[in-house]
């Protein structure tokens, strides 16, 4: 934003909002006065961003701090900026980050393709991902504070973790399928399952929800057990 009238690319803002609703995180890294941002003129709103970093720090420094707060690798970020100097600073200091020109129409054509890719999801969990990562920054602050005491137990006690486990219910199928189809970092068996396989009577599927004092992680655990007979299932 700047003083006086501002030209808004509302179609581009709407695209970013659509991506955010599909689980892609938006982070605002802006050299500005927070009071100068006129949200009433914009399609995007503060709650659409996982982090709002509006100030006068160097953007590479700010972006590295945000990656640490969200516990994400820098290679997970795409940096869009209309200023070639800012793009050059990020590219030279954070080579893991993809740097795109916000004034180049090709940038927006590329972003518009993302909703058609297989990993794009509009589940309830995907829509809540921004809020989940927003509280992740608070968790990291607590972990760092208690971690300085040198005790993992102190960290866990500070977070007040609680897990709830039950048999999978029908509304949870889409999320379970999404998790089992993810990378091997989550799926330790490397076996991929179709939705109809997850509802097979010969399998029991259990799910786990995790929360702490900062908020709810949502459905984060899937455990699949093969049963040989219906009697085993009832037992």
C-alpha cells in the first residue's frame, strides 16, 4: 500500500485467496507502516495470512525468521515482489527460495494452474491450515522459551498436548485419503490406498486428533489394521 489512491489487482487477490482456501499458506512481507494498510479496500484480509510481517526489516531476514516460526523449509516458499531490488536481495541471501516477479503476467498464469494439480485440496482441514500455522508461531515461541531450560519434559508440559483417537467416520474419509496419499514422511509404509480401499470391511481405520493449549492440530494420525473376519472386526 502507498499514500493516496492505489490500483488493486482484485483478480490476483482473489486467486491468492482461492489458493489459501486450498491449503496454500500466504505470508505478507511488506516494508510499510502497519497502520497504512487499508484492508477495507482489499479482497484479502488479515485472517487470510499465516503471518503478517509488516515493518522495516530486511526482507531476507524477515522471511528466514518466518520459516523458523512456521517450522517450514525455505525451499517451501515462493517470494513474489514487484521491486527488483527486493527480489535480488532474497535471491542472493536465500537461494532456496523461488523468487518471482509480481509484475510478470506469467507469474499469475503459473499460480492459476495450481488448483488443477492433484495435491490441491478443499477439505475442511485445508481451509483451516492458515489458522493452524498462525498458532504454530506461538508454539515455536513457547518451545524456544522452555527449550532454553534444557528439558524436553518442560516443553511438553508447557504445550499441554492431548490426543483423541477413534474409529474413522464417514466425514473423515477425504482427509484420511489425503494423508495416506502424502509423502513417505507421513506414510511410513509407502503404501497408497484408494478411498474405496479405506472403507473395505476387511480393514479397520483409526484416526487421531491432536491439540494443545494454543489450538487444534486437527486430524494428524491414521492407523490401518487388516482384520481377517467379521468376527474380528466386531471384537
